[in-house]
């Protein structure tokens, strides 16, 4: 007969649960403390039980590199979402960019830029065994957590979704069969409020339930200022709530079923950015450039009413004053609804155990606002923009032992069906047309065609026609002279030059007439993904101390892509019909380039991002299907009961997909002329066909990883040491080039790259290698120190191409990648935390003293590695002190995060469209592609210092 728990009065239990939930955290009821409250503070890290191999094992016995962060560590560090894990796991870096829905996670310097919904993350996120489609799901409130496991390196055998760089396994607290309740109330600066509570207990002797909920809000970290510098509001705020309900049914000791339902809702103003570089440089190389006193792009923006939020001089602004301005009526809006249900069944047959996890999730985020991050009205996303993932997953595992426990075997299967819908509405603002024309007339040469004063006046509708007429006169004179030098008679030269210059002048005038709101009118992208896999993971106990682990997985992935583009930009259609595409490449002058170059510029800006009604008739569709083997082999040896040595090989895989950005539709590669000039000649003005859908496809990412490790676990101290090398082929790189998201598969070349940028013998394009150290020390009761160090070089090969077969050259904007470290990949990171919880007398009171810190070496925050996006090394420190009652039934804590107010950038990026160069220009491009750089750069800043007080209670 199965063991039964004592029966309870169901009605009384439910009433007690509800009353306790309301009362917490303002009052702690008398009663026995729960199990979490009784945990000692000197438990060594080696005693943490993890499920990284889908088996419950002590952390010190698992022959893979994994960090386990307990609930107590998360609470002490103030972690509410996965970003705070950075303080506790040195190999992990989590950041957010243009939207809180677009998080990016990196492990050992490798991850996926998260702003493009078509890309899955190289670091997968699982919550209670269920795969979350994008890393941004982990930026939500997490509720009550039992632990978080950070698995480093490819996870190509177990877990539902393959992950090429690592995995975050988040495990929430399960319902309990004893009545417990806990709650907390927090207040901090920036008017920060957070209330959280959990209640759990029995409904019957076989059914337990729990509910946990969180509400959080605070003011924004960025000040919105007016023309006089007065604060009118704030942005990048927080307003979210989360609820999770669970049922645990255990009819017998052999059967358990856990049902989980959760819902997250966010209604926030996010995400604005600040300018970090507004200079204009000229020179012949990055080592000898000079900074001009003005920047023509800044002047044009100022003429259009653009404000730089630190007084009159945009060149002296301090981004860490955290002041921003944006176009009135283009408010930043970030709305998110994320909900799901899952059921986990465990059935122990005696000789084997069956586990089934079934889940459905619906994740929808809507992000809109000012797309140029300035008060000049250039580009914006309409509020009717959203992305939605609907995902069904099913995982089955059967595991047991055989041959007198010599074999610990596991077999399983996985199925996932996901529908991704993206509705996009990128539109031109009221100032875009004049800005585009003025940008072209300003030229891309150190000798400006427009002076700074003229560039600023260009934004005036009364002045722009005069400047266009002057530019047309300059064009006419330059073309006439060039044609006469080419052998034409003066009469013939004048006639031809007049026709060309008139066409170019008319093109500039047409740009200025682009109406407000032209652009997308409900463009939609659809991606259906089906994924199934069969896998096995087996541990062979060769001796009592020597184990061989063998895992193999076959994954089959199919994706179907469709798009229905809708655009009302009539100006593009008029320009396409005006014959500009056929102009000859006759040199005009150094400032304006050739007639063909200027014509291409007019067509490119007039049809920005394939913004043409001609695309409305297309029926874009593409699909692919692929299969891939992955797996692992590990040999591990325990010289003593307290030590572990292991060596491993793993093969990881991440599926290919589609770049859901019409801006890159038809971009099929960069010819040699583009490589030489630095101009990415994606012909925005060329006709598109249904066949162009295939140009948005990118291939699967794979990795071969090698690792050796040593683990030592004593009662009061221990450490883990690992050395690794990971070779990534077809690395999926996503970069924003100032106008669009470019996705390329990065591979290395074993031999020299041909003149056209291609090669035939490819090799891994990105290699991450280094060493990791983690340690814990508990010399006396109630005192513990944890720490870690990661030295990693995530470095690109010296010669790179942009496709698996080497047939596509590297995009010119990525020319800095060869031989350099990956973005957001610091070479050295150290973390340390210390907690001391001494008893206060014999009354049961205790104190809490806690501090953690993370020190990061220099890194570049942009995936194109432009020097303007570099971030110097920095250190972030959190601290907490508190007083706790007997059994921790109540506590009051004072806390601070980033207590030294460290100022650093999460991600730097090219300010959209804000350059007069034909391609984005950085200081680093001066010596290679040109003699002038006037691109503006913006950044999403990390959070400033925060502090507050938290009240806790439990029974």
C-alpha cells in the first residue's frame, strides 16, 4: 500500500492559505518555519542536487561544467530575472537591447543577438523542463525558484531543444503537503515597489497546490527632457505582474503529476537610448584622424528640430546624465503577454521510470515608438506591431538501470510545433524626406558639399529647394566638364549633363515630398517550425570509479516561411519609374561622387528597406527541411570519493531559419566592387520576385566542443576547474548596420580569400577557448564565500566568409571581425560573493551581511566591433544587510545594487540612418574604405545604482 499523508480539513486549509496570502508580508504568523527557513547557511556547493543530466545528482558528481545558483543566493543578490545571474555565474552574460522582450544570453563569449525574432538563441532557456522560444522570456519575473542551473558548452543530447553554446535550466518550487506561506514587500529609489507572495499546502492527502504572484513597478531610468533641459517624464520604466499556480497529484509513491499554469503581463515604456558618439572624423587611417568641430548629420538633425538632450552642444553631452528626447507622439511602448500550461507526469514502473512533459505556450510582445531615438521625426514603429510565438512541445523519457546497475540508461523523444507571426509597421516620419535629401547633398567627403550652416538650414522647407537647385547646378557643371573630357562636344555634353542633373535634382525633390506615415501598412511574416528528435543518454559504470557516458541525438527540423508585404510608399514607385537606375557612372566631384552613386543613394533612401508598393503583389514563400546528429562522450574518473576527473567531446546544433526583415530581401552577396569601397550594394531599387524569399534564409549553426575538468568537494570547501575549446561553424551572426538587420553564417577560410571575397575550403569561423574556476569556502558556521573566474577567448578566424560553402563574402560592415574577439565577450570575468549570518544572542535572532561583485575586462558591445561601441572594464557590486527573526519567520533587509553606481553600456549600435556616407562609417573604416566618418552611435545603458528596503515574512 502506498504511504498516505495525514488527512486535512480541505476547507480550513484553503481558508488558511488565502488568509496567509493576504497577510504576507506585512505580518508573520506564529508557527513552525518551513524547510527553506531551516536551511543552514554553511551548506557547501557540492551538496546541491542538480538535474543537468536528467538525473538527480550532487553537483560535484556531474561530469560537465555547470553552475548551480540556489534560491538563497538569488534572494541575497536581489535577482528577479535572469540578468542578475551575471553576478553569480562568471561564464554567463545576459543583456537586453531595444526591447525587454529581446534579451541576449552568452556563455563563454558566445550567444545570439536578440533583436531579430527569426533567430533562436545559442543559449536556450528552460523553465520547469519547458523550452522558451526566446531568451527574453527569462527577463520576466520568475516567482519562487528552487535553483537555476547554468550549463556551459553545447547541450546536444538531452533537453528538448538543442543549444549550441549553453543552457539555462530554471526550476521553480513545487507544491508541498504542509501549509506554508511567504511574502515580501520592497520599496526603493526610482519609486520602486515590489510585492511578492507564495502559499502552498494540501487540498487532499494526495493533492497539493501552490500559488505565487509578483507585482513590480518603478519609474524609468532615463529622463525625458524638453528643449530647455527640463524633465517632462521618464522612460525605460517597469510595470509588470506575474502569477503561477500549480497542482501536485501523488496518488501513490510511484506516480506523480505536476500541473503548472502561469501568466505574465507587462505594460511598460521601453526602450529609449542615448547618444554615445556624435563626432565627425576625417583622415586617412584610424591612427591619424582629426575631429571636425561640427558633424553635418548633427547639423541636419538640429535643422529639423532634433534635440540633443544636454544643452546646446551635442558634442559635449554625457550619456550617463541619462537624458533623452524623442518625437512627440512617438512614445516608447512595450506590451507583453506570456502565458502557458504544462503537465509533467512521472511513473515509476520499478525497473524503469517514465517522464512525460507536455506544454503549450503563447508569447506575444508589442514594441513600438521612435525608431531614430531623436526629436527629428525620421522613422517610427506603429503601435500595431507585434510578434507572437505559439508553441506546443512534448517530451518523453524512459530511464532505468541494467546489468546489475552497471548501465544507467535513458532513451527519449521530443516534438515541438511552433507558429511565429510578426506584424511590422515601420514608417517614415514627417522629417524623413528632407533628412534623406539633405543627407545626400551633404556628401561623404571631408570637403563638404554643404557647409554646417547650410546643412542645418536644409531642414527648413523654405530653404531645401534652394539648396537642391544649387546642388543641381553643381552637378550640371561637373557632368558637363566630365563629358567634354570624355570627348563629347560642348553642346552634346551640356545637353546630356542637363538631362542627368535635372533627373537627379527631381529625385532629390521627390525625396523631400515623402509623406508622413509612408511605409509598412501591416506587413506580415509567418514562420512555422516543426522539430522532432530521438535521443539516448547512457552512463556505463566500467568500474566503481570509472564511468563512460555516451549520448546521441538525431534532430529533424523543418521550417516554412511566408510573408505578405504591404506598403504605400508611392515615392519609391515614382523614383523607380524615373530612370535613375540607368544613369552612367560619370564622376561629378569628390563630394557627390558619380552620377550613378548619387542616383543609387536617392533610390536607396526613397525605397529604404524595400519600401515599395511593387512588393505588395509578391507571394513570398520558402521552406527547408534538415536533419542533424549531435551527442556527447564523457570519460570520468573518481580517484577518491571527493574528487572527479573528466574529459568530454560534445557536438552541438542550432537550427537555421529566416531573417524576418524585408530590408534584406534580395541581398544575395557582396561583389568585389562593394568589398573595395565598403559599400554594401544591396540594390534596394531593383525589382523583387517571389524567388527572393530564399535570400532571407540562413543555415544551421554547429559546434564541436572539447573539455577537461576536475572537481574537488570537501565539507567546508571545494572547487571546480575546467578547460575548454569550442569550434563554431556557420555561426549565426546578427548585426544592425544602421538601416537593417544583416544575418550571415560566419565561417573561416583555410586558405586565402579570393579577390571577390569568397573561398572554397571553409573551417570553423569562431573558436571559444579558455579555463573556468569556481570555488566555495565555508570555514566556520554561518559564513560562506563563493567565487569564480572565467578566462575565455571567443575569437573569429583570420579569414572569414559569410556562408557555409564560402560562396558569399563577408558583409563590408563586418570587416573588423577577422582575427578579433566576438562582441560582448570579455576575456576575463571574476565573480565573488560572501554571506555571513551570525546569531544574535540566544533569542533566535540572526543578522545577514551579504556582498557580491562581478569584475569584467574590456569588451566591445557591437556585433560589428566598431571602436565607438567599446566598453572599458568595469565592476558591479551588490550588498545587503538584514535582521532576521527566529527560524527566519520575518526579516527586514536594506539592500543596494550597483552600489558604486558603475556606468557602463549594455549594447552600442549605429544610430538609425544617421550618417551621410553611402554605407555606415566608423573611425575604423577611415583607412580602409574612405576618408570621413560621421555616423552617430547610440547605446542602451545598464541600470544605475538602486537601493531600498525589503520586509519578509513566512510561516
